[in-house]
C-alpha cells in the first residue's frame, strides 16, 4: 500500500515538474514586450487617441479667416421666369386689347459680392476664439495621451508584479515537492507519520491551485493591456522582470510642473479665454455693422403684350448698408452681464482646480513616500525570511522541527517576496500617478 502511494505521489511530482518545465519553455519562447514598445503601440493604435487627434484636425481646419466672417461672400444667380396668360388691357385712350396665350419671359443673371467690412471687431474676436478652440483640442489630445500612457504603465507594471508572483509560486511548488518527497521517505523508513505525508500533499495541491489562479489573473491582465494597445487580444508576450521606482521626485517641483502642464488646469484656463472672447463678440453688438456690395447683372424681358415687348439691361451695381442696434429690449445688457458672470465662474473654476490639484499632489506624494519606505521594510523582511527558511530547512532535514513548522517558514518566505513585489508595484503606481498629475509622464 505504501509502495503504491509512493508511486502515485511520484507521478504527481513528475506531472508538476513537467508543468513547470513547459511554463519555463513557453516563457522563454515568448516575445519580451518592453514598456517603451507598449507605449509606442498604444500611441499608434489606441482608438481614443485617434478620435482625439481627428477632433484636433477638425479644430485646426476651423481656424480660418473665412470661418470668422472676414472674407466677402460671392454668389452667382440665375432667375428665369416664364408665363403664358390670357391678357386684357385697357389703355388711357379707352382702347381695349386682348390676347390669349400671351407669353412673358424675364431672364435675370449676374454675380454679386457682399462684404462686411466692420462689425464692431466681432470677426477678430471670433478668429481668436477659433484659435483657442484649437488649443482646447490640442490639450484634450494631450490629456488623452497622458491618460492612456498612464494606463499602459499601470497595467504593464501590474503584469511585472504578477509575473514575479508566478516565479515566487513556482519556487514554493519546488519547495513543497521536496518536502513531500522528504516526508514520504521518512514515512517509508518508519521515522515519519502518515499525517505529515498527507499534509505535505495537501499543501502542494494548494500551491498548484494558487499557481493556476495566478496564471489566470496574469492572462486577463495581458488581455487588458492588448486592449489598451488596440491590438490582437490574444497576442502573447512577457514583460520585463523588474520594477524600478523613481525615488527622486520632489513635491514642489511636481506642483510647479502641474501649474504649467496639468491638462485639467490648462483646459480650465483655455475655457476662460474662450469666455472672454465671447464677451468681446457680445460687446461688438453695440457698434454699427457696415457692409459693401457690388455686382454685375444682366436682365432680359420679353412680353407678347404691352408698351414694351422686349427690354434688356446689363451693368454694374454697387452700394453699402449700415445698421445700428438702438434698442433690443435690454438684451444687449443682459447678454453682457451673463458673459461677465461666466468669466467670473471660469476664474473660480481655475482657482478651484489649482487647490484640488495641489491637494491631490500632496496626498499622492505622501503615499509615494510611504510606499518607498515600505519597499525598504519589505526588502529587509525578505532577507530575514530567507535566513529563517534556510535554518528551518536544515532543522527539518534532521527532524528537530515538525512539517507544519517547516510549512509556516516556507509560507513566510514566499509571502514576504510577494509582499515586496506588491510594495514595489504600489510605489510605482504612486510615481505614475504623480507624474500624470504633473503632466510629466514620459511618452
């Protein structure tokens, strides 16, 4: 019975080793995706970035003096009116003339030009406003890029962390397998208990189950990164093996950068500029509007009945119009008052955004410092847990401690390595968040 159990456990051990070996071979054959490559692919493929870029192109196209109303409007018209009527006319001398199916034709065609040469400077304010909309589109594109680059960074380093955890779990499976083999050998020669063998087998199965779960989480995160990069969701790859945290960030430098580069703050400033230009356009309604017009027309009329049966004329026409709004039910005053209040609101929103931004940076920086300290602490714990594991393993071999105590030391060592990976990941997330707020994330 013992022999059969040993054979079965050896089969389980063999299958586990094969599983780990295949994972290692597959990993070595996979593409190594660097962070730089991931960001580059996302910038080229991401749909939200493409949409924002197209919107910016629309804003650029709209920046034109013609769109602001500075250019003349030229039209060509042709009007041809025809009629067939039964006509009766009574002349001054009392003579009556009647004609059935009298034909009449009036043909008029020409080119006309209308040009607003003064509108209270509204056209210039409109042109400047179109430029601000272009700046708005450019800032929105940068905001989208920064957000997507931040997403790529976060998901990428999450994958690095998970990849490290997979390695840690592989290590603990190797340890658990050695422990199972050792307890089986001791049980075979009568120096161990059946309970130790069963506990070792259960712990090995637990470790294998944790490995399967971690692989599933890792696969899901790879799919998510492929989605952000807008490429084939099943594209396989591995990431780099280390998480390097930039521990040189300074709070005041980040705040200064954020005041100049944070997209949310820049959007608020641009919106205020747009509102101020809107007020200029409204104020332009107080001034007269002057338009000039000219054109060349040709007119030809034919009539079957009348004093003139045919007439034609052609030549230039020109002139100007001027209009001034004298009273519009106080709409002008109301519109100006509302525009001024909107400018005031824009100023308040800028101030609010600055306070919010500084608060977010301060809180995120404190978290960043704490996470860096945690890395040092967790790193020390790994060294301590490793030494403890080595001592425990020696004692377990000579039988001075139980299998359960060995398992506790094993879990303490593996968990300390996992906690270190988590601490590095959290510190990296803090770094990414700070750089995103400062508008200084690298892409």
